C-alpha cells in the first residue's frame, strides 16, 4: 500500500470532515491576518500583549496555532492595533439574512 501525502490525508473526507477542514482553514487564515496586522503596526508580540492586557506567551500560543482565540481575546488584541472584527458573506455562499 502506497503511503499518502499529508495533502491527500487532509483532503480525504474519511480522515477529516469538510466541516472540520473549514474550521482549520478559518483558524489558520484568522491567525495569519492577526499576525499581519501586528506586523503592519510594527508591534512585537510583547508590545501587543502589553497593549491588550495579555501575556506575551498567550500571544505566542495564538500565533503558533497552539490555542484558539476567544472572541474577547480577539477584541483585546485587535483594538490597540486599530482593527475590528466583522462578519461578511463568503464568496461561495452569498445569502441575505
């Protein structure tokens, strides 16, 4: 039996459901944008942590995807950088609420 690549394993619904894959991809994109915002503001993890009232280790855990941020933590981190969290329709599924 040939071994599967990570991509094959990851994209196989028998291993990871489409819902779980969407959650993982959302978290990766969210944290990527958070890191980009911090860097665009010229802030270190330590500076962001101080401005947000968090420990630097908490910021590091979030940025390394070892922890999933809670909504209140996101607001604490985004506010001092001049960002806000919004909900927008995805390109694939535009509906009216």
